[in-house]
C-alpha cells in the first residue's frame, strides 16, 4: 500500500490548532500510521493543489473531517475524486482522540479498512512511528451548496430559483454548482425547495438534514416553494395556479397547495382544464420577490 492511511481535514486555523485533531494525529503517528494533515475540506479553494494530492492518496485511506460523510463524499466527487469505498468519519461525533483511534481500529478488525498492523516492520513488537505530512494553504470561510447526485433528478428548480448564478446547466441540462462563491453566506434557500432533498449546506447548524446528516431528508418549505413558483412564473403542476393569480377567498378555504404553497382551490380542476382562480394583484411576498428579481437583473 502506498500513501497515508489517515487524512485529517482540519477545523481550526494553524494559529489556533484544534486539540482533537492534534491528538488524533499524534496517536495515529505513534501507532505507525502515516497521516496527511489538510485544511478544512469545505473551505479549500476550487483550484487548490491539495485536491490533486488527495486524488492520488485516498485509496485505502480513512478521512477524518468536520463534515457528515455524505456531503464530504459529494464534495470530493465535485472535484473528480472517486470516493467509493472511502471511510469517512465525522470528528464532531467523537469526544476525544482515543475514541477516534478506537473507531479506526474497530473498522480494521471488521475488515472495512487495511489492517493497522501493516505499518509495522515484521517481528517488531512496537510499531515504527508513522509520519505526519502537513499540506497547508490559506483558506477563508466559504458557503455554497453541494449536490447529492444520487438524489438529484435534474429538474432544474435550483438553477431557476437562484438569483445569483450559483448553478449552471451543462449541454445535457444537468445542473451543476459552477459559481459556488456567488452563494450568499448563511442562505440555505435552495435546499428547501429541492424536491429531492439533494442540496446540502454542510455547515448549516440548525437543520441536520440540510447539513447532510445520514439518512435525513429536508422538509420542503411551503413559503420557499411559493417563492420558487412566483420567481419562475411556472404554473404549479399540482393546483395549476400561476404567479399573479390567486383563488378567491371562498376557494382559498382549501388550505395550502403542498407543491407551490399557495392557497389551494377547493376543487381540483379536471384533467387538462384551467384552474378556477381569479386574477388579482400579487400578494406582498410575490410583489417583494418581483422587485428583488428586477433589481438583480439591473445589476451589471
Ligand atoms: S432542485 Fe434538486 S433535484 Fe432539482 S436539479 Fe436541483 S438539486 Fe437536482
Ligand atoms: S442558497 Fe441562495 S444564493 Fe445560495 S445557491 Fe441557493 S438560492 Fe442561490
């Protein structure tokens, strides 16, 4: 086997090292394992040289990072790094360095990773120390969406919804995050309108589903879906309403449409028939969105 086994993606800056990371690196080295210490994966630049180094060294590695495994995996794939079979541990789940090392050893005994003892010379009772190779570069805090391509159905809603050009379509109408740094820090709006819960913001603190926690799905947000239909002017495929139309007070007693978040007509229109709605001026939210869209389009 070549290359390090343990890759630690840091959380802290070099000026403020994290005790857990340092403890893990020291214990792994003492066990004879080779380690690579890199900056926080999510904050590394798009053209960082570290991505190509990782591409060569991930085979048989354990990646320790401050992200859930799913966004970490799709982040690597975004940089054309095959992450199949890679074991990813979220350091946030561990209280101390010893429990991280125990988890790695348990996986080795389960056969899920190369045996740690392989780093020792034959017959040696104590392992020869491993190495710690730091790969440093200056990073700055970033915020952008990561798409879980196994969930994405290429509906294009995120591309149509985002006002800031973060998403683009390729020649086959496949959505991709092309301008990540145009995303607005702290905004997870498109993750709340994605019908497939395919969009993750791994540093989102309040909603584990948006952060990409294992097995979780983002609950669609009715207000955000309404914003989507207002912004794109698409007719809602479920209730048939369009921006600029709203059911009368009597009709709107049918509750909110689960798809577009608008007041739902009491009776669904017959297949192919126009919905029973009366045109009225946009409501306050529609009006605000419309003005925001116009402002954005005026930008150079
Ligand atoms: S909204 Fe979700 S499912 Fe649709 S293209 Fe975007 S990421 Fe894919
Ligand atoms: S969070 Fe907002 S700004 Fe960022 S990609 Fe989604 S819609 Fe665009």
